[in-house]
């Protein structure tokens, strides 16, 4: 999925514009639909925050049985026909209740479907103290860990990185009116490794 956002630049700009013009930029963001591991039946990926005594907190995303999780709520929502958004990743952290934005959610879902981006972009609910995180895979446990910031000292030379979440800013508001409003490719963010390579 590392090229999917650039290949869907029009949808990327329109969906971010919709979030911004509806006054929800402080509550919602745009997420790249992607998968790290296959899940066993009956499990979902759940993000849980852990605070260290002497180190900044980190977020663990691991396969969990929903019935065994406290305070579970949707974090990433994928568009489905008829204006529906369905949670596919979850968190135990408090956050925005989408039931207060029923009309926006329906409009957003319909636009995602219209743009053919239901397998590319999802709606993400922001959590308190959210910021820049770098996600690393933990293959033995089928999990990922999100470390605050961009810890380049952890990256091997030549490591590729991909943006997976975008904030809606005023810049995107002019694209919110729908298809045809984006003049061309919208430049996405770029990461640089220690070797100076750009992705």
C-alpha cells in the first residue's frame, strides 16, 4: 500500500477537504487502509497505550478477542455501501463518539464509495495526546508497536517508511466539493532515512 495514497491523490485531497470544511479536523483524520498480519478468526486489532516509568509511552496494536477487552471502541472505519462506516481496528483509549456526526459520516462514506477508495482510505478517530508515531512490526506476536516521534536511530539504512495518517488542514478545504475539483497531483509528505534516501 506504500504507493496507494499517491495513486489516489484526488480522493486523498477531497476526503481531507471534507473533514476540514465540516469543522472536524480536531476530531477526525484520514487513514491508509493497510494490513500487517493475518488474524485468527474471532480476533480484531486493538490499540492500547502503555506508559513507561522512565520512557515515553508507546502504543501496542495486537490481535485481541473483543469480549475480553474493556472500553473497546472503533478507531479506524472503512466505508461500505449505503453510507455506512464499519470499524475494523479498535482502541481502548477514550475519544470522539461518531454517533454525534451521523450526517457527516454518511456523506463521507458515500464520497469514499463514489471515488472508489473504500480499500484505500478510512476515517480515523483521533485520540487524546495523539501526535507523530512510527510503527514497527513485531512478527512473532502478529503485533505492531507505535513509538512516539520519528526515531531514526531505530531505522536500518534503506528502510522504507509510508505515511498512514493525514491531518485535515485548511489547505485541503478548496477540494471538498468533490471529484473534478483537484487540479492535479497533491504532493504528499516525504520521509528521509539516515542514508539520505527519500520515500
